[in-house]
C-alpha cells in the first residue's frame, strides 16, 4: 500500500474520473481509480517529487519534477491511455 501521509504536490483528473496524484514518494504519480483502488501510474518508472501536472493535447500529461539536485529536475511528457477531464476555466 501507499503512504499518502507523504506530501501530495498536485492532482488532476482523467475524463473517466480517475484522480492522478503527484507525490514525493518513490512512485511519483499514483492513480486513485473510481473503484477506490490506488496504484502507481507506471510502477518503477516515474520517480518522486512530481510537482505539477497538466494535460496536453490528446493522451499526454506534462509533469515537472522538483528536486534540490539540479540534475533531477525535469519536465516530462508522459503518454497515458486516456484524456484529461474537460476544462471549464477561463475562455
């Protein structure tokens, strides 16, 4: 099981209602599925310190990794199997 006692740094939702949670634990992105199951997005692939997550066009999510070590700071484009939830913000 995953320790959500660690810091939650960002959240976003898929069009199907799953919640992506950016954290500072070993599995950087956890997915809370509609059925209540919590699992890593890509087990053993994405590291900790996922600071922000935004949906791009299509089935990509962009994340930034925050770290005091400059060599570990990154902007990642991650292909996923779904699209983000509709955005109803400013036009």
